[in-house]
């Protein structure tokens, strides 16, 4: 029987009961068996992975292996790996290969993790269901008619379906924690600045965090340990010592102070989810934790604030995808033909027009796109999917002259208020608890035409990204509908040990 | 421009100067901005706008701009942030330019400009940092625009003046001053023709006596100091003509066309971009501590104004000479090196002001391209000082040194220009001249002392320029008195 966690696999390898190559083969066998249905992996590099497994096995035999020996990982398709496709699940980057390794990839390799392939996601990490993907939706391993959550849907599904023992995801508004909750795995969103973003294709630069998804809190802590720490290539990464996260998972304190924010248990929360989370809180209390009711009064502004600031940054971050240097470019001749036809059509109307109508038609002619402008428009119209376009338009709008103060400026001020809410709360408590998402996974296709409903799935996760703090989602139980429910712990900035500690307690009490 | 126009209207001019910084690497990428390299070879994934790349601030950029701020009497912000300026263009790889918007690092400064008839203080609104775009090349391929991204990400500072300038001449003097300062600070080479210094001008006119500004136009594409002056002059004239003929100036951006010597419309106000500036989330704010500010103050070199005064005092130079020699930092450096090596500032300034400057002008080069070292010039001065050569020989040797690696003394010997100071030979020569010119001797003795020149001339002629004129003079005087 091959174990599911890094921790157990590594123990067996070191005991001589398991070969790393066999472990890697095992995951490829699982991928072969389930991927067609789950659609978690979008690219595999078996040959490389097996070669690496042989080399790392030698190190393990000699006793000089890295801390992630035994980690068999999938990487979200938004993190650059040298020479491999980095498509962000977008037609725009359909044939793009990165020319360098992200810092997290360098660090995983240095720690002797093995990467088996790249996993599915919502296009450019925008979405909460993994349905907005050039590869099609990933499916929830607990019920393949349900969504995985998103945007790191592939990352969560790959772990849940045992196609990898750990994966990397990215979390801009809940994109690690929410799919972890839907798929019944552990997911950590580290503090902003804890993990280098160098090599993470940017969605919203001041929100994006890379983090691990795993079967256990300890595995997630081990992966986080390996990727965390200052990077001179990212000016927003923090110059701080990285504490021992694995130790925090191994020896959790029981007498922690847990804040329960009223605002996270109100309207919109599924009763079944609520019951499971509250049962967990009760168990934690019985086990020695102190439960403190708290308030996060600006929570209700979180979603609106997020969708202004994150889309503003996204509209700028995605400007580089213009089809000029790489990525999808519309057919040049089609662009020229299109313009020629439009020009002819306007001219024909001009000819037939009365003197009165002429000036208006002449303006149309003057305003006709240049070939360059039309090439941009057509390339981007063809290359981006609907959710990405929606966010680019929204972000462009909120930054426009005359609207900046009303939207972006105000949202920035509200972001500070939300940060202050947490600052105040963490004066009283070690961690804050809540459900990760308001519901369990829902049917594929049920919300894709209702973006506002979809955005509500992020209601409990989004404030961590607004405040820059850390969060973890840990499986808390099974809903009466048979689907997993996740419990979320939020911790103050650079206090990952505390959320790891709390998450581990939930695991132990389950 | 007609006199009437001058009397009735005055121009209001503000300049935006971009200076490309001489940092060792690009503004936000660790790659050297090397000019003249093959297109698209000095690039990293960041310069190409590859997904996942992040900018990292070049520390020199911050130091350099603070130097400029201090040299122009600016306040330096304790905290300033970067902003993104968003627009699409093929030579802008990221789709935005990292710049500064409402919090420039330096602000509220001034500098003094000197014109022939007056001096004037010009206010500086702000100096901020930004990165350069790549270069679009429209004239090399008949069907396509080519893009070279070597320049993308090179650090620039933008210096924005108050609308304090009133004439094209003032604009010219202001630019010259900026160039001088950046060169003295060694933060930019100040070469406008090569684009390391670039200038846009905002120009409007208003009836004299009116306080309110007229509608302005923005002039671009002026790639030399003279072109800036000419373009502004043209634009003032164009605007006045327009108003006088009953028209109205329209706010627009205009390009200077060097071949036609006129400005033409590039885009109107309606077509102006909405740059959607917002704080750059990839870069933390720039914090300038008092310590850093003090450290940079210490590093500031002696600037032209101070140096000019020192030259006048220390070397007894005339004000005009001091101004000329300190105008270009490297010329002043060159002079000081010659003066020190020769231990003769007077001779050094004469040589630099007359001969060296003449050659620079003739060859249209700057002092850095001048191929005679200060040490070699000092040697030439010493030869003269030691009476081994005379003034005319000095001139001949100087010219020979320009395309020769040999020392002044070697050249003097080779060209047979070492002065004869041999008393025996000179006595014989002088005696011969006295004997051959009895009339002149008589008149000299009778008091016509100006004839000394005649005797020395004869001696020089007879010795083919090698006789030591000082010794000849002494001998003639002794023998005839």
C-alpha cells in the first residue's frame, strides 16, 4: 500500500520499503486512470520526473537528500517552469513556454521535490470553479458532476484524487483555500510577502500568494517551509527569518485563543456547513482552546473592495498579452481585410448620404481603428476568455480618468479599514476561525452564467488577501450531501505557525 | 517674428527634460543598458515583458535622482511611490511604463540661467524617475515597423520646469544648464543627438500684461539644443499668427519636423491617452532617510558655478575664461589635469582655451574624444617654459601631436625645433646681423628701440626659427647699448 502523504512516503523510502521511482510511477498510474475524468493535469513530464526520482533515490540512499524528498507534485499552470508550457489555461498563452524557473520552482527542486506535471486552473487564476479553462473544467473527485472550486481547481483535485501528494496553487481571493475546501484537502495561503512571486504570472500583484495544497497539515507546512523566504528578485518579499512550520504542525499547542467573527456566520451560509464548522469549534474548545467572539465590522465591504482593486491591477498586469512578442496574435490578413471591408462599407454609406448625414459618417471614417489598434483588439478578443475580459473591462473602468477617486481611491481606503479590523482582532486572539466557503461544491455549469453568485463563494476567503494576512483551509467533516466541508483559520501577518497549529488540532480531533 | 508681435505678445514656455541615467544596469532589471549593441540582445525576460517577471529597483537610480534634486535646490520626499502609466504600444513590452505620478521624489527646486544681458531663476516643478520604452524603427523595412527592446527598462529621470521661460533663448540656456548639471554629477552624458537627453516643450502665448496663460501646445521630437530653440521660435510665431488672424490655438501635441523646419500636428487633445495611473503594486515605496540624504550630499561634486569662482580666484582667470572652461565638466577636469601636471595654470588655460578648443570646434568633437592626454600637453608646456622651444614651435608641435603618439620633446627634435641657446653660435649670429645692417644699428642707437623686433626677426630667419629669441634680444641689447 503506497501512502498518501509525503511524510509517510518518505519514511517508507528511508526504511527501504519503497523506491522513489515506484512512488512516481504510482502517481502516473493514478493520473492515467483518473485524469480523463477529473481533468486535473494539463501537462505531464514523466521522463524527467522518473530521471529525477532515480537521482534523488541515490541521495536518499546516501542519506543526503533534501527536505522534500518524497514530495511528488503538480504545479498550477500559472507558475513558470523553464522550458515547459505556461499557459495559465488561456488560449492567449496556448503555445507559450516559459524561459525561466519561478523562485518557488527553484526552491522545490533544491529541496528534492519531484514535479510530475502541470495542473488545471481558471484562466489567469480568475474564477472560483475551474470552469473558465482552455482545457475545460476540472471535476471534483468526490463527485464528478461538481466543481472543484477555483481558481486552483486542478491543484486541489490532483491531491484529492491521489494524482500527486502535494501541489502548488495560487491564492488571490481564496483560490487555494476554497478549492481545498470543496475537494477535502489542506490548503495554505501564506502571508503576502512570505513566498516570492517571481515567476508567478500576475493576476493582482498586491493580492497574489503562492501556497501548497496537501493531504495533511504537516505536508503543507513542509512544502511551505521549502518555498518561503526572502527573494531579491521580488521587491515585495519580506526580509524575515522563516520559522519552523513543520515543528508547529508536529507539536501543536492546545490552549490557543480562537476568535469567532459574527460576520462570517451570517446570511448566505449553508446550515450544514455551519453546523460542521461549529461542531469543530466546540471540539477545539473542549480540547483546551479559548473561544472569543469578535467583530470584523468592514467584512461586508470586502467583496466590492476586492473586485475593484484586484481587477484594476489585473487590467494592467494583463496588458502585456498583446500578441506582439509572444502569445496569440490574430491573423494579420484577416485584420487588414476586416478594416478594408469596414472602410468600404462606411464610404459607400457616405456616398449615398445626404449633406446633413455626411459629417457624422465622416467622423466614423476618421475613428476607424489603425491596423495596429485592430490587431490588439482582435488578438485580445480571441485570446482571452469571458471572465478575464469581464475583469479587464471592470479594472480599466475603475482606473479611468474621472472614476479613479470614486472607485480605486475609495477601495484603497476601505482596504486599510479591513486591515485595521484584523489588526485589532489579532490583539485579542491567535487565530480567527470561519467556514472556508459558504457552501459545499455545487454543480458544474450552475453558476457559470452568474458571475455575481460565483463571486460570493469567495466571501470568507477574500478578506485575508485584502489584509495581506495568512489563512489555511483544513477538512472539517462531510456534509449530509456527502461532500467535504472546510474550516478556515486566519492568522496575523507572518504568523503561519499559528494557523498551522490550529489546523493540526482540527486534524487530530477529527 | 515681427516686431509688432513681440511687443504685443509674450510666450510662456515650460520644458520637460528626460535624462537617460548612466547606471550600470537597467532601471528595474539586472542587465547593462549597452547602446549600439545588436537589436534585442541586451534583454532579459523582464525587458521582454514575459509573464511572471517582476521589476526590482536599481539602487543607483534613486541615488542619481537625489543628486540631481540636491543640485537643483529641490526638496526630497521622505516617501515617494512608483506608479504605472498604462498604454499600448509595440515598444512598451509590459503595456505600462513604471513611472511616478503624484509623489515625485524631488520637487520645488530651481536653477539659475545666464543669458547675455541678464540672469534668471527658473523654477523646477518636479523630478521623477521612470523607465524608458524600447525603440520603434519605422524606416528600415518597407512593410513593417521594427522594435528594438535594448533600451526598454533603461532608467530615466524627468525634470519638469515651471512655465517660467519666456523666450527660445531662455529655453536654450535652461537646457544647457541642465546638461551641464547632469554632466557635472556624472549621472547622464547629456548627449541630445544620441537621445540620452530629450526635451519636450509646452508653449503658449498671451497678450503682454495678461496673467492668464493661453492655450498651450506640446512640442516633441526635437533632437538637438538648436532644434529646441528653433521649434519653440516657430511655434510662438505660428500661435501669434493664428491669433492675429482671428483663429484660436488648439491644445494638441505637435512634432518638430527637422527637414521642413516646422511643427506639425501629432495628436489632438481628444486623442490624448487616459494613462490610468495607479500605484505600482510590485514595488514598495522609496523611503529616503536623513542618513541617505546626508551621504549623498557628501558625494556631490563641485558644480560649475562654484568651480567657476574657484578658477577665477585660484588661477587668476578672467570671468569669461572661467565660464568657458567650466561650461563642460570634462573640459574643466582636463584643464586642471594639464595645469597640475605642468604646474603652470596660466599656460595650461592658454593652451586649452585657444588650441584645444579650436581643435574641438574644428573636428566637432568633445573633450573626451580629444586624443592628446593632459600629461602630453603638460610636457609641451614645460618645453616652452624651459626655453627649449619658442611660441611658434609650440604651435607646430601641438598640431603634430594631434595625430601622433610621440612626446612633445621627441617631436621637437624630429622637426628640428629645439631652440638654439648655444651662446657661441648666437653671438656669432648676432654679430653677423649687426655687421650686415649698419643703418638699422644706427637708428636703434639713436633711440628707435622698436627695431629690436627687426634684429630678432633676422636672427630667427637666419636660424630657421631655432634661435632662442629671448637670448637674442638680450645679446642685441648688450652689444648696442
